[in-house]
């Protein structure tokens, strides 16, 4: 980090108009890049080709690129770690660093995640999830909103400054991470590797608002056992699937109790149901005519900022134990609770007043109104920076609909405004210096296919 202030805290009116015009001039190419990135099906464990494309885009712009495989063992002792049960051997993080000739301004992290959640049954999509299309002012596709369009917007915001003949005066890290949807280990790996800055902005979709607070999340698996029997003699066995449902009902009671406690929460007290328990995956049994001897249920539950993860885990264990004790079979055959992903505390943005003021000014220039706040009943990677490393971190992004659902989509006009706001935010936060010989009016910005301003080779998706 640096204690320095930005070399220029605000743009001249002429410079500002040049930056905004550069965003408009490159916007079609920006959307083409977003479409290409969205077309890569980067579900869990399959993020490599997407990271290849991001690394190529960063190299074409002249950034220093750090591309490494994540070692889960190196992260296991760090705050916020959550276990990964899938094959992690190909997990990678990509960071591109812009470094000014003389670092005189404040530093910044832009972070985006390239992992996406599964698409589900393909025949239930109106448009192919990984065949992104632009239609009626929206871009459709899995990951279009959450959050590949935000990552691309950050790149094009920096391009717009370059096209306007301006260079940020502070160091900037553009980070593309994985595992945001399940553990956050990608973001954690950047911190373990030593990346730091004076602020972190994550362009997650927030509909043009500042994310003020978010809940924490715990993932766990109920591993339930039963007693097999032929269905003709079902009473001699014990149905593990039915027993699992008994436990789910008990956890719904814990969910209601926790939401009762949330009524006094600073940011979430006005929400009717901020903490959600979700049994998201169920597997069980081997044969339709056999009483099932096993059932696994993968669950998610939210927790409030300030609640300790270990104490919440203990409450989950106690709830399951009490429910098992009241069950005729489980009382003598208690289920197992396995922690299977997120072990993440909630987060409230703190210490970010300076960055928020710069963002509010940039937002006002583009949106023409005050910067509103939002409270997120999911979570983002911002928690790692703010809670564990003292880096002011917040989310600000475009308008998205149908997150984690069929026909996910992001609004194009909101992406244009996001990109303009990010460009002005960088100028105000990092400061800018003029680049001699650059920024002649009408000069084209870098191309969407990865060609650099200096005419480098095009970058193609791997």
C-alpha cells in the first residue's frame, strides 16, 4: 500500500468528456469481448479456458501477468478458508498488474470471478446458457451478469483512460479468480500471494448501488444412514431419505430462530427473511424397491455480520443432534455433519469513506443522482479484504436479473454506465497523469479482441 494521495484528484471537464466518449466508442467491442468470455462454460473445475482468455486480454494491454496454480494446502490455515471436495489440481488465479513509472497515487484492486454456477436442465433455458445473445437491450447467458461483464467493464474502463491520453498514477491489480461461488479460495490465494492495495472494488452486479453489507454463508452436508430392507417388509428397515427430511424440518426451525435474532441487526433488521437455509442437493438410495440405506443432503445457511462461524457451526451441530435424538432410528444411529464449502463470516464495509466519496462523485457524474446503498443476502469475496487484511472493499456493478436461474441476463445500458463510472473512479482514486503524444481526439481505444493500443496481436479464447 501507499500513503500517498492521488496526483490529480479530479479530471478537467475536457478530460472527463474524453474518457466518457472513449467508453462509448469502444462499447460495441466491449460487449463482443463479454460475449466471448460468457460463451466459455467455466463451471467449477472447468475455469481454465476462461482464465486463459483473461490472461491474454491482460497481456495484450501490456500488464504484468501472474498466472499460477492454487495450492489448497497453503490456504488451509488462513482466515475464511473453506474446504474444496472436488478436483482442485487445475485451479488457477490470474492477476494483471498495471504499474506506473512513478507510483504517486493510491493503489487499487479490481477483482472479478470467472467461475459460474451450473446451468441446470438445458431444455428449461429459452436461450442456450453458453450461447450468449444480445436481445432487446440485454445480454443473456450463464455468467453474463454474475459476473463476467463486470470483469470486462473494469478492463474497458482502464482502456478508456488510455484512449483519452491519461495514465493512472497508482498501481492497479486486475484479478480474475475462481471459487467465488463455493469457497472463495481464489480471492484468498491472491492475498496469500501478497497482493495488496489501498482499496478493492469488485464489480459484482448491484444495479448501480454500493453494497454496504452482506451476510456470511456456511455450507454443510447431512450424511444420513438408514437400514435397508425390501419394500414388502419396509417396516423392518429405516428410510434414510425420510430421516433426512426430519433433519431438514429441524433446520428450518433453526432458520426461523436465526431470522428472529436478525430483527435487531443494523442493516438486515428491516428485511423479513435475510437468512436463508437451503437444502440444495440431495442424493440417496440405490433402488426404488429397496428402503434407502443412505442419504446425503448438501445445505447452505446464511449468518449475520458479527456472528462467529464456529459458534454458528456449533448451533447447527446441536440442532441436528437434538433432532436425531427425537427420531426412532437416528437416536441410535446419529447422522454426520460434514463442512463442505463456505465457512464465511458476514461483512460490513468499514474504513472506506475516502473511496466511497470518490465513487459517489463518479456515480453522480454518470447517473445524475446520489449513490444509493444495498444490503446483500448472499456474499461476495469482499469479506476477505475488509475483515482480514484491512483493505476497504466494496461492490458496485451493473443491473442483472435471474442470478443462478434460467436465462440470466445483464442490462447493456447499465454496463455502459458502470464502465464510465469505473473509469472516473480510477481517475479520482488513483490519480492520472497525461501521456505525451496520446489522447488525440478520435484515437481508437484497444480492440475487444485483445489488440493493444500499440498494435499487438489479437487474443483469442483458448
